[in-house]
């Protein structure tokens, strides 16, 4: 007989483990939502469902890291996806094996960087490690599409940048941002990250160093901050002295 109970913090906490076996307690409200009580005493929220004739069981999360309320809301979301024909467990397994940005960076480092000049290769490797990996490293690579910038036509890349950019402006509500502003922002972030003008010029595709010099003024703030840091090390510090009455004051 299937155990059914309204799952909440108390019912999950009070459930007793069974010697030699794991078992589930199913929720009375959300179909397939359950808590699995392991023989070890640990417990986790799960959802059971059928997809393409196969019985599936997906773990939502362990208790108490996941509260009963949070697990119930997630189970409702999954139930809606399942009823619409989705296979959440299959999608999760596919995502686990899908390539990530770090995989692409490793391939770029192995295949392309050896063909660059040593200084350029070192700068690019440093930039990827400092600016890309921390924010993007664990993200999945344009799943279902081999193109980095897919166009309107399935399987085809972007061929007309102005129409593509207009759609981006509308989607994220940035009507006044020009495409060229992206280059300035890119260069500014590189400067603040400590990149050299030589590396910035190569990344922006400048053929002449004079073109890159327009970004030289952005280096003033980091340089000034460095000078201020050195100056603060030599700044005299107040000394504690005692007057004749034994009172303390700052000189």
C-alpha cells in the first residue's frame, strides 16, 4: 500500500527510517511528489512520473537543505512541465553531459593559443581566466545549435547585424545603446582588469597602436589608485602620548 500524507516540515522530520530498506511517503496534493526516507536516516524530496511509457524518478533536493514548502513549489513546476510532455530527468541528464564554456576555453587554449605570439597568448589566457571563467565558466555552450550567434533562419548564422541588434535592443530595453558602445565597454572592462594596451588593440582588431591610444586615459584611475596605495604606506601615523596628568591624547 502506498504511503500518503500531507508533506510538511513536521511530517518529514517525524518520519522514521526502516531497517534494511528505503521507502517513500507521497504527498496527498501534488501528484508524484514524495519524500524518500533512506535507511541511513537521510531524506530527500522526489517526483515520480511516466514519460514515453517509462517510469521516472527525479530527485528535487535533500532535506533540510530544501524545505517542504520549497520542494512542493518546485514539484508543482515540474508537474506542469511533465503534463505538457516534458521529461525533466532526461533534460537534467542531457545538461550534465553538455559542453560548458570551460570546455570551449580549454579547447581554444590547446588548439589556437600555441599559434599566437607568446605575449599575446599569455595575455589572452590571463584574460579568459580573470574575466570569462569566473562569470561564464560553468554555463552551458548555444544548446541545440552549433552557432554562437544563430540567425532568424534555423541553422543559419546572423548575416545582417543591424536587424539582429535592433531585436536585441527591443528585448532588453536599451534603445540608445549603439553596437560600437559595446566595443568601448569591452575595452573599458579590459583596462579595469589590468590588460595592456597592446592586448586591447589585438582583441579589438586594431591595425595601428594609435587607434588603441584613445583608451589610454582609462588607465589613469588604476594608476592613481596604485600611487595612492604607495603614498598611504608613508603617511605619518598619530602617536599616543601621555600628559603630565596621565590623560591620553592623540598628537
